[in-house]
C-alpha cells in the first residue's frame, strides 16, 4: 500500500508538466472546459419569461431546441396560443437561473424580445433582440445588440421600454476585462453596458458603458422611473472584491449610487442578482441577497427621493432555509416580495406584501412548492392583480395569483 | 536489453498505479452528507465544494492540492456541483491539482436545492465554498478561495495531538 502511494506520487509528479504543457485558454481554467460548456448548453432550459401587455394579455417566452418560442394567454395563464418561433435560424439560447428570455411592449402594440445567445467558447455570449409589429404573429430577423463582437461574454441582458417608447437593453460585458488582460493588466469583474433604440427596435445607437466593475454573473434589474427614465440596479464590485449593490439612472446624468453595505468581500461568483420595482408615485423598492457572514440573507429597502437616500435595509426570508432570488413588484402603494426557500423537503416560493408603500409587511406565506429543480420566481402584474410565474421540472410552468388577487 | 525492459515495466507500473488511483467519483445524493460526516467522525477534514465553471475554484483546488502535499494525513473531501456526465473533466482537473487521491463526490441529483440544504442550509450556492471540520466536527465555513496562510494555520492546529485536560 505504502509502495503504491509512493509510485503514485512519482506518477503524478511526472505527469503534471505534460498537463500543464497542453493547457489552453484562460489561465486557471480546466483544459476541457469547452466540453463541459457544450454539455451544459444541451440541458433542458427551465427559465421562462412572462409579461402582461397594456391590454392585460399575458405573453410567455420559453426556449426549446435552440429556438425562442412566444405564446399568449388571454385568461391569465390558464390557456396559451400555440407558440411562434422568434429565431428561424436555431441558435443556443441561455435560459438558466440568471439568464431568461425577456419581453417588453411598445406604445403602439410592438412586441419586443431579448435573450442571451451562448457562443462556442465557455461563458461567451451575445445580446440578441427581435421585434414583432403584427401582435406576435411573426418576428423580424434577430439583431446582435453588442457592437463588440469578440467571442467573449456579453450576457445577462435586461430589456425595458421607457416613457417615450424607446427600447433599452442593458447587459454585462467583458470587453474591457478582455482588453485589460491582453495588455497584461488586471480588471475586476465585468462592465455594465447599454444601448437604446428610438426607431422601435429597428436599429440601436452605439453601445455605451454605464459602469466598470460589475459582478460577472448576476442579473441586472431594470425598471422605469416615474418620469420614464430607466434605472438599473446591480451587484457591483467595490474595491478589490466587495460584492454589494449599486444603482444608476440611464440618462447619463447621475453617478453610480451605492445602495447596500453588507461588505460581502468574496472571490466567488454569487449568481444571485437583485430586484427593483418603481411605483407610479416614483418610490423605488429594492431587494437583494448578500452572503456576507454577518449579514447573510435577503434585504429590502425603499427610496422616496429617486435613489438619493435609502431606508435602513429590512431583512426578510429565512436565512437558514437558503432564502434567495428575490423579486419585488410595486403597484401603487402595494409592494409584493417573492423569493425562493428550501424547507428541508421541498422548494417553496414565499411571499410578503405591503399595503403602505413598503413601511410594513404582512407575515410571509407559501404560495407554491416543488420537489424538483426549478427556475427563479418572477412576479408580474396586469395593473390590477399580481401573479407569480414559476417553472419547475416536475410541475411545469405555473401562474399563481397572490393572496387577495382573483384567479 | 535488460535495462530497457525494466524501464518499460516501471513505466507500465507507474501508469497502472496512476490509473488505479484515479479519483473515484462518488455520486452525491440525498444522505451523502451524513455519510461523509459519519465516515470522518473524530477526525478533522476539509470539505470543499467547487465547479469546473468557477474560475476562483481553480485557485482553491491549487491551495488544497498544496495542503494535501504538506499534510498527507489530512483528509480532503471534494464535492463538485457539476454533473456525473462531466466525470472525465472532473478527474482530469483534480489530477492536475494533485488531488487524485482525495475523496471526491459529484452532484448526482438535478434537485440541487436539496443537496445544498444537506451541506449547509445557510449557504447561498456561491463557489468555492469550504468547510473546515475540526476533530469534534465544529465547523468554520468560508466562501471564496481560502488564503493559503489561513488554511495552513488551521491544518497545523487541527492536526496537533489532542490536549488532555
């Protein structure tokens, strides 16, 4: 036995340089990462996007066989029309936790969709966009919105239509990190880029950078302020590796505002992005996750001065039950929070609501459960009701009205 | 003639040894965490969760490989959150970091929430995630790559002979 261990020690020492010599790609990455990436892309996609249009019709986007499929429900999710493919040419579409297909609507019945296309190299992708001007019956040829087309990461897209009907896309972009690496310099995290279209998504203005040093793999929350301006809320890297949250308006006027101070200093990828809802009265409602040892869990805060100051963060969810992946939706003075927990046996979607603009919240209730792999929860509203949209492997896609809302 | 044959035999023995010692990947399912704790009762061990798709995990594995070389008697238990179909890539990566002999597991249930809960209900899923179990299995948790000095200090302390009261 001892002899075998010795032989092994020799073998490992002898083989190690051979492995090192065959190393390709970025330093520190396993040499066979490409195969792992390809296998991961071949797995069934759980992430589903939904949104209500101005007429109260619910649209759903899901990914199957390298195509994005759009269908519509006129009865809040009980029945759906047969799906229409957005991309005629199949492509790999990211549809896991932090990447899901997005839907938005123009002022004159335009339907917009965006998604992240996965490319050949591990973690590389493009931000893709398509529009329909005939009520979802057909879609124009998809555009790639990122104007840097290196095979690097342009992923975690977020889509929004502003008060003037302009179409905005924001995403996490590694072009600056990649350029820095080529110069032999260090660059922390990714950058937050955006692009805007003022011709109903036919074309987009050149990409602009909102901020350097975002976290690499957490979704961006985008919401429309009361004056119509898009506001972004995301996990940022402050200093060397403190992964707390930042807010900025996409009007080039305001600087980045730090929102959270849990001081989560970590050399890791949380895959755990925040949520933002803005009421018609202009109150910002924010929810996020932190893994800081002393401040671990979910937090909620509001801002009544358009993001200048924030309320003291309110902890919610059960930190001993993996509370995570929060959603926040504001409807007048009503605020709904939804998140995921695991109770030891099953995954549960928990909900808390406020009827006084976020000052007080009801006790949490369980709205849905699953005993299989599941997507993150989404909250959607038709302007009157609030519904949970949630997909899970065993139970399928569900739309569940929150308590107090009619089915 | 003779030396050449002998060299070939030694080479074959080395390769056979390496193959036989290639990390055996155990499927990590509901109940596996309990099994790991029970198997190491009364002994300190390092439990590290990692993934092929996490770049900071490579730093962590390098640290653990170095730790294992310095303290061969320390048990290192690795759990990959990838899938069983990544087995080849997993064993190759561990071998590259000198961790071919470590106890290695891989997530074998798509219901990852359950597996994560059994490891630690408070863990948000960020990687790498490390748990330092002392002799009495009091646990120190850490997210992100561990500082080498911190890891070494813990190893020396936890491997020191038990003080008698």
